[in-house]
């Protein structure tokens, strides 16, 4: 299984969050880090980070996998 990067972007946009707002909500620190995840350039994501991203997007972590 891998992350569904398009779904991450879609969910963020549905919530009307900027990348910075999403990064802050997930505790990622920078918009750049969120952008790298959303663009598929950061592929080695820890489970705890995946959980925080899912929480920021108001879904379960499994919903971000394809």
C-alpha cells in the first residue's frame, strides 16, 4: 500500500485549508514539508506522521492509502 497523494490534496482543498494551515494542524512545521508530501516527493512517512495528517484532514489514516 502507498499514500494516495491526490486524495490528501483533495481532502485539504475540501476543508478549504492552505498547505500552511494543514501543516500546522498536523504538526509538520512548514508548508514546504506538507507540499512535499502532497506532491509525492516525500514517500517515507512515519506512522505517527500519517496519523497526524489524517487527523488534520478529519479522516482515518487508512483512508489516505491506496
